C-alpha cells in the first residue's frame, strides 16, 4: 500500500513535469484545447442532426443519447489525457527511449504512463461534461434514486480504466511490431464512437463483444442505462451496472499481465 | 571481487527479413524469414573497482549489445554476468540504482524545462534520500559549473552544457559504475577537455568505475589505462592502451627537411616528384613536398637513429621529425587485417 502511494506520488510528479512543459507554450495549448473542444462539439451536433428527422432512436430520446454521449466522452477524454504516454509508446520504442526507462529503479509502466500527458485533450473532457449537462437539461431532470449518485462516477472511472487497458494492450503490441497501432485506434476511437449510441442498434455479437471481450460497455453504457431506467442489453440484470469497477479491474489485470510478457520479450530481443 | 565479471557472454538475435512487394509486410508477420545474427560471442570481461576502461569497436561490433547486457536491459543468450554482485537481468531495478548511464546522443533531461527541474525530479525516479541528493547536487553543480545554466530550458543549452547536465543527472544517485556511450560526440575541444577532466576527477576522488565506449581515441588515451577492442561480437584485444602502439603500430614516419642543394641533385619520377634513391631495406618514401621528404619504416626494419645516421651520411639534414601512427589508424589496422583474430570469422 505504501509502495502504491509512493508510485502515485511519482506519477503525479511525472505528469506535473509534462503539464509544465506544455504550459511553456501557453498560446499554443489554449488554441489546441479550443480546437479540440470545437471538433468534439461538431461531432456532438450530429446527434441533433439525426434527431431532427427522428424523435427516438431505438427507444432513446435526444436528451438520453446526449447524456450517454457526454458520459462516454468524459471517460474517454480522461483516458486520452492520462493515457497519452501509453498511447505514444510506439514512438518511445522506435526512438529507443524504453532502454532509458529500464535503467531506472522504478516501475517501467509508471514511467511510460508518466512520459506524456496531453493538456489539450482537456477539450474532449470539457465537451463531454457540456454534452452531459445538455442531455440532463433536455431530459428536464431525472427521477433520482438513492444509488444514482454512485453509479455515474463509478461508471466513468471504470470506463476510463477499460479505455486505458485497451491502450495498454495496444502499446504491448509494440513489443512485437510497431506497425499495428491503427488496431488500437479502432478499439479506442471506434469504441468511443460506437458506445455513444444505444447499444441495441448494433448486432448481438457486437454487443457481446463490447460487454464480454472488450468490456467498454460495462464502463459507461451500463451505468447510463441504470440512471435512465433502461434495460441492460442482452437482458442482463440491472444490478450489473454496479459491476463496472470489477469488470474494469479484471480487464486491466489481463492487460497488465500481457504487458509483463511484452517487457520480458523486449529484454530477450531488444528493439 | 571485480565490479563486472562476464564469462562466455553471448547474444544471438533472430532478425525477421522484410520481404519485398506490396504484401511483403503482411507476409513478414505471418511467416517471417529469420536471419541469425551473433551480436556478441563468448565474451569474457572483468573490470575491477575504480578502473576506467575504454570499449572500442566499429559500428555494429557489439559494444552497445554488451552494455545492454551488463545493465540488464537485455538478457544474454549464453554465459554469465555479475555486476556489483548482482545478476543484471534478474535484479535489474536493484542494479539500476547503483549504476549511471549517459548516452551522448540521447539526453535523459526534460527538453522544455529548466535543467534544475530534471535534476530535482531524478531524486524521485531514483528514490534518493533528500539530504544525500542535496549534497550530491551541490557537489556536481560546483564540479560541472552548472550554475550559469541551471535555470535555462534544456532545449536552449549548448551541446557541451547539455552533456554536463546529463552527467550530473547520471551521478545524482551516487552510482558505483558509470557507463558512458560517446560522451564527447560533437563537442568542441574545450568542452571535451572539460568533460574528460571531470571524469578523471570523479574517478580519482569518488572511486567511480567508468566503462566508456567512444569513437574518439583521444578520449581513450586521455582517460583509460586499459582498452578492450571488440569486432564482430568478439574481443580482439584487452590490455594496456599504451602497449597497443608498440605491438600493432606498424610503420612510423620520418620527415626529413633537406638542404636546397641536395634537393636540386635528387632525381625526379615520371610525375615530377623528387625521389630519394637507394633507401635501406624496410624503408619507403611515402611523400615528397620539397623541402620535406616523408619516409615510412617498420619498427622491426631498423632503429630510428640508424635511419637518421643513414640520411646524415648522404645528405645535409636541416631538420628531422618523427610521426607516430595515431591510435585510430592502429585500431583500424587491427580490424582490417584481423591482426588479433586467432580463428576465422564466419
């Protein structure tokens, strides 16, 4: 436990270095955040374009979809912000900088995760918050139940960890080949895009994939369903919306194990 | 007990061959064609505490693979290594706290931030107690004269300043062993001298053992008593730096400046260059730029004073100077002529 706290403090320091580096170029970072916010907002308006011709989508109203979209964007935005180092791992391998990481007496993963932090991705996060607020506004408030206050933060955090774990799996691929990073983007950017819509519009096999193989849907989709009183996909019991952290933990430990294999492989083959 | 002890150290890589054509990349992944590369073969290396050893070899000789195995980044394919009593691969993180590594071409400093920020953060990356870190930083600031650019962002530092910063970064946790990979590459003469002086000081005062890879033979001559030459993954030479010239120096050069009268009487070759006729056995003329004539002669052929006497008996010498072969050409000769190879390289 003490070791974990010490690692978290070190991570905070590494991230602070990155944030300070980026703040050296203040105008640049402001433009970046603004641009990123604008792009995500443009994406968001497609919801309203769609709902201009339909009143509901698979039983979801515009406000409900906006809330789902917002929550997914918040989880993904956080993952993008904190996962930038993991996301850029292929570059680190290509430049040979992973050697330096192995020459320090602290966890390699911690150093990789702390090697980058993208302030500009704050644009996505803040746009997600805005989308969720617009959603709630359109819904005119929700019938709040006692556990509602928990399910959303748990879901967002779990969603963030699942997105991060997907990035870790993608990064781990770099130990074998640096030519497959697009594969990860399909799951992260593609997953975010798909999970911003009601899952029931997709085929059963795709729903199963996002629930049981890459459990992104457990992170954000299931908690939002719970909040809106919608049935979970595939007739799963409603209480499973609270299983999000467990599922995220399980998926993250699978990713961590595979990462460990990757590091050992690196040590036997170099780059 | 020696600080580094490696025996029979080997590393074999299986490198996938890229196939040509549009689908070559895909085919290389599905059904790779492997080529075996013996990066390091059967290397024995012992370094005692407090030594400064130069590791020399052409590009691709296996120097950095060797260093990677000694630091635990890379697992050997065969043989055994102990560094500071540890197994580098199994106890990598433990060892990392006891060694420092500087890559001349790759800084470990944070590019956009003042140097001091990097030096402060490294305390946490190496888990150095605060007082010890403060004392080391104080000492290094003084020794490397960092104060003038401590607050400057690393990207604005000159190459020499950056290298001083990187040396400080590698030494803040009091390593017993310092690996330096091309520490003076690209530096001007003054900056090189300053770095060498610093390295001699930490070696003498703190007893830091230094293992140095470099292409600059002046580094080796200025710093190391001992030199290890490797090529094709094998050790070619391991011994005194000073001995290598005598053993493999090949020819020395004598430059004679002749009197004008003598020069006028010398015969000229077809292209008009002057020729000294009837040279003793083992001596040949390599150059003639009147009034200077360059003669190369082997150490074994005849002693230098006899050659001077021979010249003196025939010509009026205005001046005589000798040129030793530079150590770089000595080493090039060792690679090219395979002077130390006792078995053919596959």
